C-alpha cells in the first residue's frame, strides 16, 4: 500500500542500461508498483484505473526492451529498513 513510512528506511539505487540486467523480480516489482500507483490515481501513464498486469506488463516489457546504455536507462530503488547502505552485511 502506498503511504507514509513509519520507520526509517535506506534506499539503494541501481542503474539498469541493458534488458539483460533486468531480473524477473525487478520486472514484477515495476509492474506491481505501476499498478499500485495507477490505482491510487497516480500519474504513471494509465488513464483509466483500475489497471492490472495484463495492461501494465506489456508497457513494462517495452520499457525494458528499449534499455540502452547510450539513450535509455532505468534507476529502480529498493528500500531496506534494517541497515544504512554503508553498513550492510555481505
């Protein structure tokens, strides 16, 4: 659910510049995020909420297919409430 976070979290950002870098979990997280934002009347490009994976999946797939280091990248973020980025255990 979209809302305010009640606990501090640290964001990790990665730059994805090639379709081969997109793991299945990242693709699904993008789809889930866009569905949640669209259904909350957010501006993610879907004019008529509610939307579902059948509508959002092909759009995510086009974005992923167009990734290129010279002209198109994606910078997803993930939140981790446990550790600041410089203190993560490896």
